[in-house]
C-alpha cells in the first residue's frame, strides 16, 4: 500500500495538468484512491477541483472522512 500511496500522490497534479480535473468521474476515482491511502487532504483537494461536484464525489469524500474517523 505504501508504494501505491506514493504513486497515487502523483496522480492529482498530472490529472490537473492534463485538464481532467473538472471531470466528476475522474475526481471521484481520485477521491476514493486518496481515501484508501489515508490522505484526506489530497481527497479534499481533488474534490475542490470540480466546479459542481455531483453526488458520487460528495459521497466518496464523506464516506472517506467517516472511514478515517473524521465524520464531523
């Protein structure tokens, strides 16, 4: 998981650079990736890249916060 986390941390800047940061599907996948890596800060940053987050992105972020013990 540590190797996946290191690789995962490099994904968001690449996605933004390629112009995919506004795609809800891509951002939701990134949020799930970061939550699984225990990186809620990165998950939140990915969430904020979307102009109008859809339900899936909200659910991924809130579920991730609950999983990490940060439900509030």
